[in-house]
C-alpha cells in the first residue's frame, strides 16, 4: 500500500465572535444532537415523495388514493426491484393507466439530481448530487476486484461533529438528508453502475455526516434498503457508522438488524477529546461500556471499530496495547485506516511499515484486524475527504502541547 502524500497544514482560520461560540463551544456543538432529525414530509397540496416511504406507508398511501394493495407492491418493485429503479413515469412498466396517471399527478419519483461524476485512477467513482435547495452531497462507488462493489452513502450535508481529521467536519452541519435522499443514493448506484461493475451488494453509511445524528431517517432508509421485495441488500452488508452517539447507538442496536461500525481513533480520552469532540459528551468508558453491554445481549452481532492512523498522535505501540485492553469483552473486528490528507488538516499519515507493526501487535493480542487501503484519494473520494467547506470552515481545536511536535 503506497503511503499518501503528507497533509497540507493551513493556518487557523479567523472567525467572528458569534461563529466562534457556535462552533467551538462544546455546549453549543452538542445542542444540535437534541434536535429531532428533519423527517421527509409532504405539505398539503404538495406531491408525495415515494422513496421517503417504507412499504407499509406506501401501501397505505396507494389505498388512500383508491387503489388496491397489490398495486402498491407493483409500484414498489418498479422503484426498487426487477432491475427497473424507476426515475420517471415512463419507467413505471406494468402499472395500469389510471394508477400511473394518479402517480404522475400526486407523487415524485426522484429526490436527487446528478451534478457530476468523478473517476479516480483506481476506478472509484464519486457522484455529486444536487438537492432541491441547491445543496450538494457526495456518494462514492468502490469497485472491488473480487466482484464486491460498495456504495458509500451520505446522511447529512456537512457534519456537526467537527472531527479534526475529517474534511466533511470542516463544513459544519448544513442539513439532514431525508429518507428519500439517502435511499436514492443506493438506487442511483445500481442504476448507473450495475452494468459496469455487476452486483452492487454493499452499503456503508460512511459518507458525509454523522448517521446517528439523523437517526430516524437513517434507520428508515436502511430498512428500505434491506427490504426483501425491494433493493434486497443483506442486513449484514449494510453498515452504519457512528462517531459514538451513545443513546442513538443503543436505539440502533434495538431497532435495526444492519451492521454497526464505530469510529474509535484513539485509546485515551485526552486524544479523543481533541480529535473527536463528541468524546467530551460520551467518553470512551461510556461508549465501550455501552457496546459491551448491548452486544453481549445480541450474541451473533459484532461491531467494526474504525481506527484512522494519525502519525505521532494515535499510532504508538502503547496505543496498540491499550486498544487491546479497551475492546476486551466486546465482539469486534478492527479496521486500520490510513489517514487521507486534505487541505484543511494538520495531520500526517502513519507510515506503512508502522501500520503493519501496529496491526501485528493487535493480532498477537487476539484481535481480528484488517488494513483498509485508500480508494479514490486522487479525486478526494477517500475516507474523510468528502465535501466542500467553502469560505467558512469550523475552527480547528487547540492541539495538546505534547502533540504539537508531531504536527
């Protein structure tokens, strides 16, 4: 695995007094977590967004329009099954004339518009989608030589978590995505690339945003993705990642049968408080204790811990040994991820030989470990590189004194 280029270091941006309070205060930073996610709703007189409904809601809507429940299943298969993935009314094949006319008059089939597609040198695709309000989100299609293609979906425009190594985190939170806007990323992936890549059978909620900050829409969207009559993704192959929102994590484990990933990235609260400010609210002891308790109630479920390797910050052999101790009693696998540089970061990637040494310590400690290669980094499509902060960016947090030399 080739080591990425060193991260560029930018001077700390200036910001106004009000912006500083909004972005730098932990109290204000986490206040957004208490606000409910924006659900996909249809106002009176507006058209219904079909991809914002699960099947029972779609069936009820079809019946409310005066049609039979069986016609709802035919419509559902046009949206998600039978390799149709309908985006326009002409593609609603097999539906009777009156039913199609009603849908044309009272429903929308498409929530996103393709703005651009970037192709990386390794074949990774980054799709830029425009939303109705002009916002832009990014979705990544990652082909694999073994025939297993993954779509990495976004759940928000921007992100409120302000993780210091993440380009999306520089944006701050702009808005939550609706259920339809999340689901349609997977629909577009299959529609655009199934002929080229074959079956697209993996979904990871690791794009823009913190999925558990938009928990209602994420749980609903993932349920639509795994519906046996629709997109038919296996629940084991739909993975939702979180930075560690503990109440929402518990809810997800109780309500969803999809897979869970936790972005860990540090072995001490001191480091995690700095690089992942969410740790100030839900620290390592609370996060890992909750996982240990919840997963032991679900004997067949495991968690994937993601660990971005930051040179001189979290990649010492002492960190490796602490990591072994931290995850004891938690059924898990570890993903070691090479840091992908971007213009808004102070960090540098851990050298490849040190990543291997770190991995070997974990394996000797009895853990199952994978080293994840960077994909699409020449098109800013790799892990931690999505988004476009623009002129205003969230502030970088103060670097603890003992790490200032490393940066």
